[in-house]
């Protein structure tokens, strides 16, 4: 009877075709993990084998793809709304800053501006005298 290629009782392996670069990387990884090279290779191969033997998910159906695309469209719309909100908030903050700066510039001259406005209202309310289109009294 022929001996199987792999036996759970075998204690030695020979791997051919492993590049020197891979061997160096394995040595470094084992040293970093504070493990013997054989221990590290055993753990790495076991994890890779489990992953390779894991059942593949079933292929996506048209409905699955449609649901994902709809979800992405909703997410995109939400991101755009958020960007617009941030942009409008930034625009409002910019307007607020400009209004504040203008108010600071106006504050020192406010009494003079108020006086001019009051005088302007008086001129508008006073009907012009005969022969005077401006409404100013004639001397």
C-alpha cells in the first residue's frame, strides 16, 4: 500500500520553491512574534488554510446589486446634503463676520449718520416753497 503524501504523524516537511526573500520575511516575522520559525509557519499556514476552505458566499443577485446601488445613492445624497449644509453654514458665518466688521466701522460715526438721516427725513416731509424745487427756505 502506498504511503499518503501527508500524514498527521509526520514530523518533518520539506518545502521546495520558496524564495530566499520569503524565507527572510518568515524569519523576521517569527522573530518579531517571538516564535520559532516552525511555530510561526504552522500558525500562518493554518490560518491561510482555514480561509481557503471557508465556503464562498453565494453570488449576488440582481436584487442584491440593486439594493446596494440604492443604498449608495441614498448615502451620496446624504453626503451632498451635509456638504451643502456646511457650505451654507460657512456662507452664513462669512456674512455674519462681514456684518460685524461693518457694525464696528459704523459705530464711531453713528451719531453723525443719525443726524443726517433725521435731517433727510425733515427735508422729505417739508413741502417745497413756491419757486424752490429743493424745499430749502429762501433767504
